[in-house]
């Protein structure tokens, strides 16, 4: 006797009935794939035997026997293939990191310029974006490498950028100026805040002027007063050229940090921790007691000032390694090869054009009502930007921005066309040619890029969860 | 009395008109425009001045190099190598045939022209808004055209003997693919299943007939190793575009499917291919694809990168289409189910038409990216346009820095025209579709 039998209605169909069609489709698909994979594996094994292709990863330990001219770690022809892999990987990461920094800076400037009231700036930015976005990156790389950098004069007729660098003794004075300037600025900010309460804006500017002059005076005379053996003051910059650009690459002075480097690292690490602790404390103070601190400024000061002091105190052991013309080429300093230079230049400019569009879209996505509401509440223009516009724009900007960073990283593989030794050029190019271990090499390379992508997208998802609008 | 009034009323009564005030500084005209758009604030004025300085520095040399000092005709590179010479358009003109066709035999070039021109005509017809018979043009472009183009370009029977194995299984596979293609296209345009089936049958029979009859045309065989230049770039781009959209739609539907295995496989493929650079996909297609199949099945060297490019653009297309699918309100799905449409009918009649129209900009962006990415096929030895430019500049007769630069500028112009044209077309379509939705 069924429960519903009395009412005379048929029993309702089970809500979760087994979908035979869906099951059979999936079953069939799985069977097909398994069969294909089975066939493919069999074919691969047979083909690899027939062509004598190595099947193990043992080749990674074998001597590479080829040289790589640009390497961040020590490498020679006697190193192993495994080490060559790391050379390529590090070069990829380095180029990507530098490219990302430049692309972001250029992209934000261009994106904001496209929305500028200034007609000329907006038009120039538009032309830049349209031309760069609508031509292939590879063509641009060829252009920078072959048409711009290759025809540069040789080392003897080198181009030099004068006045961009200075003698090391003056760096000490410069550090002093920076320290003094920072203190001056903090003082000025404090004084201005005090004065603003009494609505005395003109004395505030006077105080600013006095502070600035005091900072500059201190910077100029400071080193002499303290007697650290600094030969001259801040304004005695060296006017000779220390940055050279020719067909052998870009030559810039390299800082020789000596034992200061280690101390600097420790101090920066400690002050980063300190800044984080401060930010945490300030947040708690704001939420619990309503105290508002200029967190950005103070954290910057916490990180920068100790580092500057360490640099200043150790400035006697600091030195710059200058590039100098010896015979037919430059010695010393850091040499950025034309391949690397062209790659970073091309990648940054190309990605910047996409970032510019993202930034523009992000700013446009914040509706005008938001700005108007903020000014109706009496927020100043900077406060409106900082508290209302930028946080909302960033929510729109950051996901596609990360995508562009990933694209830049993946696009750095185009270096294989101009001969910069990054992962694909070294590993998929040279090592694959020498060892023939195609399956292992291509899998390792793809795995590297996959790990980078997946790590980024996991981070992105976490970010999105935090930033997502809480809607209905 | 009157005295009292005069003293007690401090009211001021003006007895003469005041002088006219100066008219406001004009709000119209060029002066006002310059003031408002170039010098509205001090910072903006500084930016304007800097921009003008930049233009004064960059523009005159550019114009001189491009036009005034340019060499328009020369027998060899000597004139262009002279100091002070500008762009070498003579070189571009001289090498134009090479840029267009690569090493395709010169006396057979009419075949390439025929294919390119008919393809262009079909594309224009298909994309021209409000043209009559656009569906027919699209059907022809996606089914008849590729087969005939293949036959004309290679000179072999469109029943492929070189691209895929000569063995019976291979031909069967190819025939199966073709039937699926025609049936798919048929269902897209005419929803009746019988019509689609009939079309597939007719297409298959016609194709076999043409294949049997083709050799009597007497076209000489031209191997894909001789193909090159703009023609190959367009070929790779077209194949990528034609295949990426349907595969992308299928993958997007798979990713949003209720079936866990289908969903998992789609996500796996999409995320895997999206996570790696195109170069590695191309190298993989070139070196590993021949390993996956029996030795006598080894695909043609041009076919391998085509597969790689199509797969790569398809997964990006899948993400674009998925965006469109997600933008369709749930009520549309529910409404379609409520009137009793099957899943395919719902997708075909209700969801996809709306979803695809919403993501037209994204689709065109993918096409533009794909078109630019075709330059990468050079890594596996395909002689595309950019590779032709790179090769031509090494010709000792024409070697020289300003000559290479001219080649690059020409290539940039070519790619710019195509990509910019596509983006403008998508903007136009977007506006047309938006017009129908405006309230």
C-alpha cells in the first residue's frame, strides 16, 4: 500500500533521475579519448624507437658543451644541461620582471594621457596605442633589434648619455641630501598640518620654503660637517658620461656594494617587517579608536630612511664600477646586450599599449556620480581620487592587468627570434637540437609556463574574492 | 514734506546707464578651442609644449625619411645605401612578388591570385552589412571554397593525397571531417536535420566527383615547401579564424556543460593551452604531432602549425564565447526550456545568437591577435610574410640598414591595415547591433 495510493495520483518522478543520455555521452567520450591516448602512446613509443629518440631525463646531467653569453648565474660550456635550463629560466624571469615594471609605468601614463583634457596628449597617446597594438610584436622586436640597435655606431664612436651619473663620493652626499630632504619633508608636513588648523595658508608655504632651504643647506654642508671624508657637496655632480649606447649594447655603471650590501639587505628586511607591523597596528587603531595616520608616508619612511642611513654611513666602502673603453670594447659596469635591450624595449612598449587601454577602461568604469557624490560630501580632489575613484577602478583594472603580465612573460619566448638566451631559446632551441629529447624538453618548458600561469591565476582568484562587490 | 522724504529715503536710484561690460572672452572659435584643449591649466600647458617639442623633433625627419629623401625607383641597393638616403621603396617594389608569394613558381602565381581574389570577394560579400545572400556566401566560404582553394593551390586533387595519408583509413577520416563540416555549417544556416544530412551527402558526392575529375585540369603540383609570403600569412590566419570559432564555441559549451567529464576535459584543454606560449604549442605541433601518429601518417609541414594555430586561437575564443554565454540572463535558458526546445535547439536558436552578438568585440580582438600571431609560424620554418621580409633584407644586392627598415615599415603598414580594419569593422557592427537595443 503506497502512501499516495489513496489520492489516486501517480507517484511524482524522482527529482534526480539518472540522465542516461548524458551518461552515455560522457562514457563514449571517455572511451574515445582512452582509445586515442592508447594509440598515441603506442605510436610515440614506436616512433621514438625508430628514430632513436632518448626517453629518459638523464640528459639533464650531461655536459652541455655550448656557451651562453648572458647569464645571471655562473655558467660555462662544461656545465650541465640542467644548469643551462636554470640560466634560461632566470633570464626569462628577469626579462619578464623588468618588462613588467616598464610596461606598467608606460601603460599607466599613456592610459591616463588618453583621457586627458589636453587634446594633443590624448591624440599622441591614441596614435601610440593604435600603432603598437595593431602590429605584430615580432615585427617590433625585429625593428628594435635590426633597424634601431644594430646600425648604432661601434664602441669607438659610441653614443653617450652625459650627466646621468655621478662620481661615487657624491653619492654619499646625495644620500645625505635624501635623508635631510626626507626629514625636511616630514617636518614641513607636520608644520603645515599645525598651521592649517589656524587657517594660515601663507605662513604654511613660507614654512615649506624654509624647510626646503634648510634641507638643501644641510645636504650641501652636512657631509663636511659630519666629516665623513666626502670631498665635495651635493651640487658637484660629475658631468662626464658614464652611460654608453652602441652596437655592443647598453653600458651602465654597476654599484659595488661590498659589505654594505649585506647590512643593507638585513636593514631593509627588518624595516619591511617594521612597516608591516606598523600598518597592521594603524589599521587596528583606525578601526577601534578612529585614529587616522598617513600610513603610506610613514611606512615609506620606515623602509627608506634606515636604508639611506646605512648607505650614508657606509658610503666610503661604496663604489661604482664604470664601463670604460678598452681596446675595441667596453670593460666594467653592467653590459646589457642588444638582444636583451631590444627584447625589454619591445615587450614593454607592446604590453604598455594594452595596459593603457585597461587603465582607460578602468577609469571610465567609475561612474561620474561617484566623483560627484564624493565632492558633495566635501572630499578634496586628491581624497576623491584616492578613496573613491582609484579603489573602484583598480577592481576593474587588476584582473586584466595580471593577464597582461602573464602575456608579457609568455611573449618573452619570442626572444628565440633575436637570439636572447631565455628559456625557449636555450632549452627548446639549443638543448633540443643537441639532445633530441623532444618530449621531455617540451614538457618541462610547458610545465614552467603552466606553473607561472596557474600560480598567477590562483593569486588572482583570491584577489577577486576579496575585491568582489557584495551584491544582493 | 518733500524735504523730509528726500532725507528719509536712502534708496539709490540710478539715473544713467552703466557702461557696457566687455563681452565674455569668446567660447567658440579656434582661439577658445586652443585655450580649452591645449592650455586649460598650467600643467596642461607644459604638457602641450613638451608634446609640440617632441613633434618638432620627430616629425620632420620622419617625413623626410618616408617621402622626401625616399628612393622610389632604383635597379639595386646602391642609391639606397648612399648616406642621407631615406626609405628605399624601390626595394619594396622590387621584392613585392617575393613578399606576396614567397617561392611559389612565378608562372603559376595566377592560381594564388585567383584564390586570394575569390576569397576576398566571398569575405566582403559575407561581411557586407545588408548584402543579399550573405548566408550563401558564408556557406560557400566555409565549405566549397577551402576544398577548391586547396586543389588550385597544390594542383593535386582536392581529395587530399599529400596532406593526409594515401591509405584508405586516412581518406575516410578526411571524408568524415568534411561531412561533419558541411553538416555543421548546414545546421547553422538551415535548422532542419534532414536538409543538413542531404547537404552533407550532396557535398560529399560532389567532392568525390570533382576529386576524380580534377587531374584533367592539368595543373602542375606545387608543394607547400614553395608557399610563402603574404599569401601564407593570410592562409594561416584564415584557417585559424575559420576553425577557432566553431571549436571555441564547442569548448565554451563544454566548459559550461552539466556533464562533469565533458566540463573537466574542456577546462583542462583550455587552461593548458592558455597557460603556455604559442611558440611552444607550435614547436610541439611540429615535433611531437608526427610522433603521435603512425609514421606514414606524418602530417604535411604546413598542416602542423595550422593545427597548432587553430588550437591556440580556439581556446582563447572559447573564453570569449564563455563570457558571452555567461552574459545571457537565466530567463532566456528557462524560457527556451519552457517552450520545449531541446538543448541543441535552445543553444542554436536562443542562446548562441545572443551570446555571439554580445561578444563580437572580443571575437574580433581574438582574430586580430591571431592575425598578429601568424608571424610566429616562422619558428617551425613556415615562410610567412614577416619571414619573407627578414629573408629579403639579407639579399646582398639590397642589404643596408635603411633598406631593412623600409621592409619593416612596409610590413608594419600591411599588418596595421588589416588589424585596424578589423577593429573598425567590429566597432561598426557593434554600433549597428547597439542601435537595435537602444531605448
